[in-house]
């Protein structure tokens, strides 16, 4: 299949995408999120997280469903079609009028700290991978190195020029040179568990606390170096930030493509410690949060939590000076979390996707759960983030129907 065919297919998709991106509803959504994230009274915005980590998306947007053969064009086609699909769900996600090309960032061959972070695939399709820890002897810390920020500008330029030549006359091409250490690479916890082993780090807290503190300090300093190098290079921009929803707030600058350098203090970041969900608040504070805070305090606003249960840890999170959002996950107690959080922070309410979408689609159950939890959170600042949707049982229309139900419940419960 020729590049000419690929470019024609990609251009057709871009044109459809831009029709949605320039719909006036996108500006309404920007105003909603801007007010919401600035702690102004709004109804709960809804964000349905759809991405290639969702198993059903792999079926809908796999290579066989794409028209482009060229890998670069195909990835952009896939992203555009996924966003077009999202636009039909009816939630409050914003479809932005630009296309982002990621820079070629040094990842150290999957060994950002210099040691292997290997996984053994499951023998069962869809099963869990087995993690092989590589830092099984403390002496191996001598082989570790910082994940320095490095961009291959030649590879980056080639990709940007290629996609720009194809569709750059239709849509702005944003270049994201953001550093490697963001999201789960920023939280220390994810890489720590992969390097040392999940069970091992829990026993380390008792048996090898001094060594564990030394490792945590090293990883903290490595992430800070990675971020500082990217900032010194002018590579943090308004589109290289992450908060797991929309990047709008009345007290922060709006995202825009190719914004030029920004400081971390002007940007969002997200942090988490999923691997420590069963660790006590005291040990979470001592062996994780105190090492995360120096990283987080450099940013303008922080979203904390992903899938872990933070019900017993709200008090320790109050130490984060710029904390904006706290995740209330399926394993958490929504009522107890809401009582502790009050209106001090934004609650990112994350209902169980099995109850909502992935199992039997039971409207009565969905309404009952949403009514109960939203009623408990009334009076606070709440957003609904439906994520980790592994299946829709071959019925993608469930996402649209669920969003409609959620809006109806909000209208019933919210004042």
C-alpha cells in the first residue's frame, strides 16, 4: 500500500476529527473543567477513559481496522479514530484541534535505572504477566544510573516532518518533548516494585529499612534530575503535563500546541503509589510520600492516586502543598473519603467498571450505586472518572448509555 493511499486516508480522518474539534461544545467543556479544577461550584464533570490498554479498544482499533499501512501514519489514524469514538460517548472530554507527535525520548531500552525491568508473559491470553525483580541484591545499586533526559532530535525531526507533510496544512502538529519520568515513571512506587519485587519491598520496610531509604532517595534524586534537565532544555510545555483528566483550570494557563517552554510550577502532574495500597498510612508516609513530596512540590497542581485505596491515607496526603485532586477508587469507601476530603480537594470518583460497564449492564444497579455514592459526596467538588474498562462485552454503545444514566443521576442528586 502506497504512502499516497495512507496520506489520503489520514487526511480524510483528520477532516472528520476537526469537525468535532471545532464544535462549540468543546469550548463549553473547557469552561466547565476550568471552573471545576479551580474549586468553583459545578456539576460533576464526566470523563470516560478510553485507550489502547482497554481490551475492547484493541478489537475496535487494532491494525486490521486501520487503513494506513505506514506505522507512523497508522498510529495517528488510530489515535484520531479513538478520539472520534470518544466524542460519541457524550461525556465531558475535550477534543482538541491539534495533533501531537511525541519526540524520540531516550528510554534506555526499558532499563531507565540501568537494571532490567522484565516481565514474563502469561500463558493464558489476557492473563497477568509475571514480574522478575532485578535488584535482588543491594550491591547491585552500584550498577544503577539516573534516567537522564535526552531527545534524539534527528529522529524527532524526521517524524514531525513526515506527519507535517501529510496533514500539516489541515491541522497544527504539536511536538511533545516531555521527559520520561511522568505518571507511573514519576511516582517511584511503580519502578521500585518492578526493580525490587512487590513482596520484597514490604519486608524491606522491616528488615532492610536503611537500604530501602537509600534506594528511595536515589530514585527521588534521579526523577528530580530528569525533570530539571527537561526544564533546563525548555521541553516542558502546556501539552506535556498529565492529570488523568483534562488540563484546564482557571488559575493555570490553558493547553495549546507548541506553547514553548514552561516551568513545572505552571503545570499539572499526577502521582500515585498503587503498589503500597496494603501498606499502613504510617509506612506509606515514611517509605514513599516523604520521597514523592520533593518531586510533587515543583508542580503547580497535583492529582494523587490511580487504582489504590486511599481511604485511610487522606490525612497524610494533606502534606502535599499543591494537592488538587484525590482519587477515590473502586476499593475505597466513597462515604468515608468524602467525609475526610470535604471541599478541601477535588474528589476523582472512580466507580467500579465491573459494576458500571464490564459485567451485566444493569441500569438499576448502576443508578443505585451512583445515587448512593454521589449523595455521600454532595457538597464537595466531584468529578466522575470511569476507567480500567477491560470489556464492554462487544457492546460499545454501553459507554454512551452509561454516560446518559450518569447525567440523569447527577441531575437527581446534585444541587
